[in-house]
C-alpha cells in the first residue's frame, strides 16, 4: 500500500522521485505503528482493561520515543514482541501486581535505571552528542512527569491512573536495559 501512496505523491509532484524509498519507509513505519496501537487496544478490550491500556499507551509512547532502547530487526519480530509484552502487561493488571506499595518501589527502581541509562540508541539510529543531550533531557522530563502523575494516582488510590503509567515506565526500563546490554555485547556503544 505504501508504494501506491508514494506513486500518487510522485505523480502529484508532492515528493521528489529520488525520495521515493525514504517516503515509502516512513509510510510503512506509520502503518506498523498504528497496527501495534490497534492491537494493544484490542487486547485491552478483550481482557477488559481498556482504560489501563489507553493510559499505558499514552505514557509509553512519549517515554519510549526519547528513552530509546531495544528495537527488533524486523517488523514481524517487533509485532510479536509487542503482543507478548502487552499480554504480560495486561495479565499483570488482572493479577493486581501494581499495588500502591509495589508501584512506589518499582517507580523508584525504574526511575533510577532510566536516569542512569537514557537515551539508548540502536543500530538503526546512532545518536550524535547533541541528540543525546536533547533526548536525555526530554526523556527525563517525560519520566518525571509520569512519575509525578503516578504518585498522584497512588495517593488518590486511582488504580486505573497509576497502573498503566507504572507499567509503561517498567516496560520502557526493560527495553532500555536490553538495548543497553545489546549495544554493549555487540559493540555498538
């Protein structure tokens, strides 16, 4: 589908034919992003955790964008990992793993790890020194805001509010740690 869209854009003189591959890649990435989001929302609906799944997405996407971390080499692998991680996350909601006490401890531990590691680049996108500074500042700002909102949710005993955000911070921390280790062992950074 992306190639058809690109052909239409080239014919309409919207993009330069020399940029067809780049635009096609970008369109594919947007398509896969929406497929992942729809899948997560679908899983949330199936397991009756729609609100927590939406809050998870709202917290996960901006933090993950700036924190970086592990990225699968293929779209299929990314999709499978996303489904597995989301099923685990929804299962954790159902099992009430995110008690107020657990969440506070987890936020402290995850926050410390993220503070130490972010941003973590990958083989697809190596960060320049300037990008590292900008992404770090943004990742830490998003993380602090999310921790603050989580703590408000914990104090108000609003499980829907805090469990989705805590899960997003934990999932981001896991992906950042895996990405950091992969870079270390592969020699990426």
